[in-house]
């Protein structure tokens, strides 16, 4: 990428870089509430949760940071970083997590995502608690969430070029990229899927799960069973499909 008289020479920018720039420009206008992890999907600890219990939750979800609250999630008192307790957890396993938290950083939900990203970088923070105009907690936002918004779709696009959307692994089992269009999926497998409000495999699964399911979960649609193989807090990436005989 070269600069010419203070401006970008667009002729020297490849498609990937152009998409990166477009992603950055897009999040300049996108509010946090469009990309944050909403309150009802936040994994958090009560202030008196024991360190040993927190480690058990970490083993299940593998998140590196957890909000800690007093009575409910509108009363967040700190953020527990797993790296702060991992080395000596056994010695302090019966201590409450509140003794090891860092101060929370709060941001308003209508702020542009790029502004918050730069703010978090400057403060050397990786997570912020998102609040509404009344001070109630709306969710959380991480540096990773915002970066994913910038580069995630780009990486997905390049992955799609490298790997097929559907891979047959047995007579009735397939590995699916959840970006596969439902119409193409139905046509390829010669099945009927009558869903007007979703257009991809991922959309279908989230509709019937009524949330973003976790890795290892199984979601059933008629005689189709989808097992989640890869997912983040914000989207499903890959599933294994098992087609069961119709009863």
C-alpha cells in the first residue's frame, strides 16, 4: 500500500486491502449496540462466586474475561481476567472472584464502534461494558468483536475460495459452511426447505435455536440434525449435518 501526496494510491491497493478499508469506514458509523454481545448472552459471575467455580466455567466456555456483578448484571463491579488467577488458582480456590477483579470500563451503546476501538487501544483494555442512556447494562464489547467486524467477512470470503461449502463424509453426513445458501443446499440434497425469513444454513440454525448455539450443541430441523463444530459468540461457522430417515 503506497501513499502519494498524502493520499492512498488506489491503483496499488489489492482487493483484500480495499475491503479492509471499507470495513474500517463502515464501523466509523456503526454503533456498538449493533455488534456487541447482548446482555442476555453475557457469561458473568456473581461477586461471591469462588475461584474454583470460575475455573470450571472457563473450562466450559474458554472466554478469557468475565464481568463480575453484585446483585444483577446492571451492577457490574469489575472484570475477572483468567490470566490473573490461573497460576495460583488452587491456593485461592475458595476465595470470591471479586477480590481479583479489575475496574470495569463503561461506554455508551450509541457510540461509534471505531471510536471505542481506538479508546480501548489507547487505554490498553480489551473489554468494555456497554450501557444505555439510563445507565443500565446493554452488553459487552471486546477488541476482538470490533476486529471481527472489520476483517471477519474478508477472512470468510477468502476461506470460501479455498474450501467447498459442503463436504460429504458419509452417505448421510456432511460438513457445511454455514454461509451456504439454503436454496443451494436444498437443491444439492434434493430436499425441501420452506423458510422465507432466513437465507443461509447459519440463519436457519439460529432461528430454531433462538440464539447462537455453542460448539458441541445439536439443533434439529425436521429430519436434519446440525452439530456445531465451529462458532464464536456472534456467529456459527461450521456444522456437521446428519440426515436421519423420515418417520
